[in-house]
């Protein structure tokens, strides 16, 4: 059978991925060190600046945040959290620009203009500031009121995650325009395929990403009544109808995956982590870390982020392994659904070539938590 890449194409794919692996390795090794250094040497100076700025903002006499926070001091806490994340992610900005813009353009993967890249980055930063605000008021604000906050917040966040999955189809629109797939043969065949798979869906949408990226994308967003099949314009342009159906068939393999074990596990992990945070709160007040006198002081944030980062380092390999198994299962399901082996294979090969997927990434990169099996192994598994 025809290999995925010619020698020349493979060299280009490797040239695209090599610096990304190198950076990913350095990032993995340095992140905990940077956080340790920040915990030790940045907490106090950042707090001094935050207290001064906070006192000025308090002077404005804003009533709502004071009420949410259950007393004064919210402004210093918010400034501290923003400063901490700002300083922590500052070195990432040039790296994000290089990998996100220049490297993508050099290898012909991105078509985003500088303006689009900047606007998208700013939208991301704005969402992040919103998230930091919710973290400060949600976590620290609640913990200041009650010692039961960790399970109250854990249960609430678990329920919100359920709702959030249902809202996924709407989130994509923050970045790109989506329009319904026009009536015609493709829509009819997708509808028939979903009827065969016994999967309800709300709509098939085309995501207009061609002005930003050459990559092919297909995914299902939402759940139950909000389930939406999303195909990007490049995918529809590059694939034959049979290949589009193969991609949709793969995605429908994810629909019937057991969700509840994963949801229960992540809720338990979340509640366990929040309890660990409560222990940090108690210990920091008892031992007066960084001059802390009370539980739930925002100066513990760098310690909490450090604990969280270690948690991710342990958790990502596990969730990645589960996810890769599910991808194989979705491939098998999709193949059985359409019964069209050649179209499934050529869909994967076209996606690999266009998206420049590495057929055999280094083992450590896979084990660290890649969500998909290496494309070479996926293509090999089809014939079996
Ligand atoms: Zn998949």
C-alpha cells in the first residue's frame, strides 16, 4: 500500500515537529522549577505591589465586589492573582508568537494575517483574565466564608462541567464563523449515516477556518439536543464525499463512549484537589507562610498552581492513554459503520498530509499525554 509520505514530505513533517518537541521537553522540565522559584522569591514582592494597588482601588468604594468578597481586600487579591499569572506567563508570549505565527507560516499551516492572530490572542487573554477573576472570587471568596467550600465548589463545578459540554457548540463561535451545511447530497448522506448509527443531532455546520489555517477539522460539539456536527470548509474542499462520511463516522464513534466513569473520576479528582487546597489554606495560616494570618489568603495561589501543575504531570499520561484507546475504538466503530476501508484510509492519509501529522513521534511525547495515537499506527491498524 502507498505510504503516507514520500521521503521529501516526511523530512518536511519532521522539520515542522522537531522544534516543537524540543520546546515541549524544555517546558516540561522548566515549568515546575519556574513555579518553585516564584513561590519562594516572587510571592512577597508581588504581594507588596498588590497591597498598594489594592488600597487605591478600595478607595473607589465599589460595593458589589466587597460584598462578594465578604469584606475589604478583594482588590489586592485580584491584582495579586493577575500579577502572578502575568509574570508567570510573560516568557511564554514570544514563544507563543513564534510557534503560533511564524513557525506555522514557515511550514504553510497557518493563513492567519497578523491582525487575525493578534485579535485571536487578545480574545484568549481576555477570557483568561475573566477566568482569573472567577477563580479569585469563586475559590478564595467562597473559602473565606465557609470551611465546607471545597466540596461545595467541587460539586458545583462538576455540575457546571455537564452544562458546559452542552454549550460547546456556542463556544466555537467566539473565534470563527459557522454556517449550516447547505442542503444537498453530502447533507443527505450524513443524515442517513446518523440515522443508521442511531445518533440524534441538531445540525451540520461548516466552520469557516480557511482564512486562518489549512488544517482539516471535524468534530461533534455539544450533547443530547445541542449535538452539532462541525466540519471545516477546508475538510469539505479537500475530501471526497466518501471520505467526509468516514470522518463523520469516526466522530460518531465518540458519541456512545461511556461518559459517566470519566465524569465521576474527574469530579472525585477535582474535589480531592480542592480538599488539598483547603489543607494548604490551614497550614499557611498556622505556619504564617509569607506573613499569612488567615485561611484562604491569595498569597497561597503560587503554591496551589504548583500543586496543580504536578497533578497535571501525573494525570496527563493517564488521560492521554485512555483517550488514545478511545480513538482506536472510534476508528473501529467508524469503519464498521461505513464499511468503506479505502475511504477511511485515504481520509486519514489526506488529513495527515494536510495537517502535517508526525507518523512516528518520540515515545516520550506520546506517553506524556498525546490525545491521539500516532497517525502511522492508526493507518496501520485499519488493515488489521
Ligand atoms: Zn477521535
